[in-house]
C-alpha cells in the first residue's frame, strides 16, 4: 500500500475511480434532486441548496462500484445509491443543527439560513425520501437494514451527546466510530450485495469489506482533525479534542504520555476541559508518534477490508474499489 | 348519528370500542416500549417518558379493529399498529420542539426537559424504530406507503411554517388537514387492509374509510379549538387563530361576516394579526353558526367514512369501528 505521501495532490483531487461511475452518478444526482418535486417551494429550494453543496459522494460511489462488481440490476442500484446518500444527507442536516455549524463543504448550512424548525423538518423530509427510495429497491431485508442503520447512527449521536465528552476509552471509541461512520458504509456495500445475484458468503464478504473501510474512513477523519490543513478540512485543528471528544490519536498519545498535564486532566475526568491545556495537548499529539500509529491502524483496516473484497472477473470495478480504499487513507480532507 | 350532546360524559371517557382491543393494545404498548432496549440509557428513559404520557391511542385502535375486521394476521397487525403509533409519536416530538410546547397530554414534553439536540435525535430514533417495525410487516407496498406518508406529513408542516399563516383558503385548508392528520389515519386503515386477505376493492374501501375519518378527526380538533374546555383541550381557546392559522370554523364565519373587522384584517393579508381584534374574532366565531356548520361538515365526513366501512361477518369489530367513528365527532377533547 502506498504511504500517505506517495500519492500526488492532483491524484487526490480527482481520483480515477470516481470517473468509472460518472454516468451512473449523474442518474443518482438526478434521482436525489427530483425528490423535492411536487413539494412546497421553500423545501425544494432547501433540497437544491443542500445537494448543490456537493460533497465527495464517497458512499454512492462505493455502492455503485460494489453493485456493479457483483452484477446488481442497474435501476435498483441507482435507487439504492440515492437512498444511501440521502440518508447520509439527512443525518448531516440534523447534525449541523445540533452542532450549530454554519458552514459545511464550504457553503452555508441550512441552519445558518433557516430557522431550527425548518431545518428539523427538512431533515425529516430527506429521511422520508431516503426511506421511500430504500423501499423502492423492493428488498425487505435491505429495508430493515436501512432502518436499523438509522437507529444505530442516531443512538450513537445521542451517546456522544450524553456520555462521550471527556471519555478516553478504546471500546467506547470503537463503538462510536462504528455508529457514526462505519455503520452506513457497511450498509452501503452490504445492501449493494443484497440486491445482487450472489450467495450469502459473498454478501457477508461485501459487508465486512464495507465495515472495515468505514472504520478506516473515520480513523482517517480523526487523524485529519489533527494533521489536516484548516482550509481543506474546514475546521480548526484539534476541534474534536477542543469539544472534549477523545479520538484515536489522543488515545495513543495517552498510552505513551500518562503524565502529560492534558492527559492527566482527561483521565482525571475533569470536564469541561481547560482550553489552554487542551491547546498544548493538541500540539503535542500532532507532532507525536500517535499520528503515525493511528494512521497505521487506519491502513490496517483498509488492508483487512481488501481481504474481503469479493473476487470477480469485473476487473475495472475491482481495481476502482482498491483505489477507493487506498484513497480513504491517503486523502487530505 | 347522535348529536354532540347526546353522548354522556362517562361514555366519552372510556369508550367501549377501546376495550375490544385491550389485550392487543397491551402487546402494542410492550412492542413500542422494547424499542429502546440495548440503547443509550437517556434515550431509553426518554422513550419511556414519551410513551408513558399515554394519549388516546386512536390510531393503533383503529388499525387493530380494521385489521381484525378484515382477518389480518395477528402478529403483523400488532407490528403495524406499533409502527403507526411510533411514527405519530416521532412527529409529535419534533412538533413540540418546533412549537416550543412545554406540555402535551398534561405532562412535560421532551423539549421542556431536554436540550433541542437531544429532542431532535430522539425524534429521529423513534422514526427509525417506526420504519423498522413497518419493514417487519414484510410488505413492501406498505413500506412505501409508510415513507410516502411521512413525506406528506413533513411537507405539510413545512407548508404551514412558510405559507399558511393568515391564509384563508378552502383548498389550502383541505390540503393542510389531509397532510397534518388524515394522511396518517388513511395510512392506518389502508395498511391494515393491505396485510389482510382481502381484494383490491376492499383495500380501497378501507383507505377511503380512513381518509374520511381522518378529515373528520382534524375538523373536530379545529372545532374543539374554539369550543373545548381549556382544561380538557390543554390549549387556550382559539389558539390556532391566535397563531394565524385559519381553520374551518373561521372559514365559515368569513363567508357569513365579510365585514367583521377581524375578517377584513385576515382577508386584507395583514399579518401578524392584531391580537385584540383576534380575541374579538375568536369570541364571535365561538358563538356563531360557523361552529354548527363546521360540526356538520365533520359529521358528513364520518357518514361518508361509514359508507366505505367494509362489510363483514365480524359483528363486534364492525360495531366498534362505527362507535369509534362517532366518538371522533362527539369527543370533548
């Protein structure tokens, strides 16, 4: 696997694997955007605004590639990819409201322009449309998985709201990143396999492929929170820790520096955290071996994911999925 | 059909039709409450609090009776009834947050005790569980209907947020009460028929039964907003009009009194409304013929509903549904 520095910046800007699904993705975008037809005009405008903000579309890309690899029927795959991205979008709309975030993907969030009531309802509407699309894949186990995944995500967010601040615990971290990110990415590859003409063993492999990729994805996000360029990540460096959220780099740092004043503050259960001490801790973590150790763990998840990547004669999709997997741990934002 | 004054108060307090489904309803309650198992403790407590607040359980009662009338399989019917009530509950949780309501059904709303973020997420969680239960009825058309109904409800709430204030328009009113109330009640009887061993004609009859009943239900709510006892309704008299929401009694009053100062203010598009003028208007509507006219319209919907009540040898359920239909327009809260 290439190291983080081996991929050129231009490669990261427009990774090739996106181009393999470009035509499909246009159909996915169109399907998402038409969900506001026949709706109240302000709602339609809000949906346009949110979807127009773009985003990497990692999830539908992953779903499309996995489904094509496994021979999923075209129309159902497009529907599934749109359902997955809308579910993700709905959770972002409510998340931004909860965090009071004013910008996402460089443009204003809905709640920066709309009232909280309108934002809550727009998120609900997008949930409803995601559920409708999921139902239109005509696959009941997929529908159940979809509902279950939403419950896992929301339960995880509530746990983060109530208990995670200031907690430094490996198991809690693993549960949290599963709920926050890996559950939906796992669902994406799992569901793509479910609607494909493949046996249960392949479905389970596809699930594990997505699960491990999802874990790697969030670990990388947590590393980038320390190492990323503010301009590219769009948040201040160490924003998680500033908010009392202990992620993998900090967990490694705690292991190695139990006597660091910031570490002692966290382990002592002092919350809210002293921001001056935290600022020092962020700098210390950034430049410590905790970063390469966390990166290594992310890469190990990617390696594990690739072990579960179903074998297939479809060479193009398989290579694109390998590229996508490497992109996840090599990206800069 | 009995007049509004012909039903004794005690009859209204514990209508007999509820007792026909008492055993089933206990299973529905248990199924709803166990949705929080394995969840974050605060979320579990919130779910307990919300479900413990009770409510009339009109929707699951209607679903259970309709399903039993039509021979729906027992377990799927219980699951459907729980899904319907949880969907309703989730919309109430977000509604109360949006309205800033501190009390519902005489007990504190979630947002009176919790932060807005926790309330948003709890509503989302209940949506997720409702969707999961709907999927567990193993009926894809039902699942699509479920998602579509959620979209209709939310779109209606957004329309109310953006455009309905101060609007006096019959068609807009009809659309609004369909979205707000009738759509879910229509879904309830429709879905109960969908999972029953009956033909398409009966399914369509069951849908129209629910649709008309739902329209009557909201019209009666709108009448009670003027005529109800504050203690029983739990809101100030005329609260809709005070908030700029023109409902059926006011629409009839406007027809008959185009020169009333309050009417001229509304028709002139003056919004926000002058509260002193509105207080006079509320009193005028309360004591005018607009109330019996609106009531008559509600009753006409009930009569129409009963024309669509499927014929059946199941005498007990059929009579209970007739009683439930009459209860809707005879209730005091």
